[in-house]
C-alpha cells in the first residue's frame, strides 16, 4: 500500500504554492461584485445608509397609502382629501427640532411631490431639518394562490424608471414591505418565504442601481394567536436567512441597505413578553442572521404601544451593547397615533401635536442610545389595535 509522507512545509511545498495555481478560475473571483464596481452610486449609497443609521436617530415611517391615511384621518373625523393629507404631513415634517432625532422620513408617492401650504416642497423642508426623504416603492400585496392568506409584494414592473424619477425628486432611500405570517398552525410556507425573499432582493438591486438605499422589510407580522416568542424567533431567523441568501445572489451591496424587521413578540392572544425577553430573542435572531456589514436595523413598531416600542428598543441596547449595527427604529404608528389624536384636525392643537411627536422621537432616540430612563411622553396604553387591523405605515 502506498504510504503518503507526512506533510511538512518543505521548500518544495513552498515553491509549489508560488506556482500558478491550476484552478485559474479562483483568481477571477473577487469579493467585490461587478455590480458594486460599476454602479456609479456605490459610495453614495454607503454614505446615505450610514447617515440614516447614525446612532441616536431613526426613521419616521409616514408612507401610508391614501386609503390607509384616509382611515387614520377618519378616526379623528378629518375628511380624506388631498389638502387634509397634506396638512397632516406638514404637521409632521415641520415639527420644530424633529431632525435632531429623525434622520429619514418615508413618504408615499403623493407626499414626495407635495408642497406645504406656503409652497415649499416637503423634500426641501425635510432636508433643511437634516432628514433624508425616502419613498415607498412597492405597490401592495397580492394573495398567493391556494395559500392560507399568504402574500407576495407587487411593484417590480417599472420599478427602475420610478426609482430614477424619485431620485430626481430628492428621494435618497426606498422601502419595500414583504409580509410573512405566523399563526397557531405554524409559520410561513417555503413558497411564501422564497417568493418574498426573491422580491426583496430584486427590488434592492434595482433601487441601488438608481442611487436609492433600499430598506429591506421582511415583516414577520404580529398576528392573532397564542403562539410563543420562541416561535416568532424561529420563523424570523428562517425568513431573514433566506432574505440575505437572496440579497447575496443578487449582488446587493450590504453596506448600502437598511433592514426593517419586526421585533420578536409572542402572538396577540399570548401574554405580552417583557422587554428583557423581547430583547433576548430579537438580538439572538439578529446575531444569527444579519451580517455585521449592514449598517442599521430599523425596527417597525408593528402595533406595539408607544411606551412598549421605546422600552423594547432600550432593552435591545442593554442585551447587545456592542451590536455591529445600529439597533434603531422606523416607527409609523408608535410616532403618529398619539400625534394624530392630539391634533384631531384642529388648528389650535397643531403645536401640542408637534410637541408630542418630537417628544416621542426624542424618547426613542434616547432608547437607541441605551439612555431612556422615563417618564414616557405617552405612558401606558395597550397595543395600537385599531391601526393594527389596517396594517402598518407601509400599507
Ligand atoms: P409601524 O411602525 O406602524 O408598524 O409601521 C412601520 C412601517 O412602515 C410598516 O411598513
């Protein structure tokens, strides 16, 4: 029997290793994709993502469609007209001092092109506050045939030309929301996970090629049922891992994206989890599935109360003080609900409503820095259920 000699780092071995390797193919593989090398926006995308995810700041999600905005306005007896939608967004974007805590605002298409009552464009008002304008680019959900209420997100058609136009109008980042469901019967099907991961990856590639930082939002949505926080963590990890595999397949540059996930929470019919438990499972899920090259993880509020959203964000920093990403917020309902109720469509409540918005943004900014000690500007309160039925800001 042939006896192979034990390996020693002899001269022969060293010189051999200097010879041209037989597998030429290996040398042509580079850690930088052709897309990243040739995209004229590569450096800008990195800078934009870094800006938005800077510590102590987060995103105001205000990209509700006209129909969803109408439902929100209706809850305070304000009619759903273009002027009223404009007034509501004007209240949000002109709140004095908002830019100290908010680095980006996501808008619906109508709002991106709108101006305040004095004629100044919203994009300019935001930029003056140091807030980058963003745009929701998906066009909503479609049922997956034969599934139990599972969906695919629409909007790839014309996405490239729409993104180019949004960039020209001043948008610097985009959002695409994919929804995955858990219920007592189990988690999302493999078909739904793959379909949504594929959609997110394709969208992210197109957005990056037009200079928009894609917010990748695989929302494992908080739904009815008595399922546990462990189940949410299990399914979330599975979903995010597939999403990142597909982002890699599509050469999406991870330094130029932002992730918008859910926190891990138990089902709506299960007892509420403590902030420490939410933080334990959420950070474990992130550590297992989100590469450190992603600059920011901007959680959605997903129906949590204003205070719950802040306390959970604070707990995340305590559970993961040296997180490689900024663990921060992209809240819709948790910033807007109390603001809207305080305004109620009345001129005399305008200043008070703006103050509530800025106080909520400040509380979450402190929580991002791990410095929130209370009291909370909107204490107590249950889940924002009315809004939950109609979905998050991105609907
Ligand atoms: P919520 O914070 O209300 O969940 O909305 C965030 C969002 O943009 C969902 O797409």
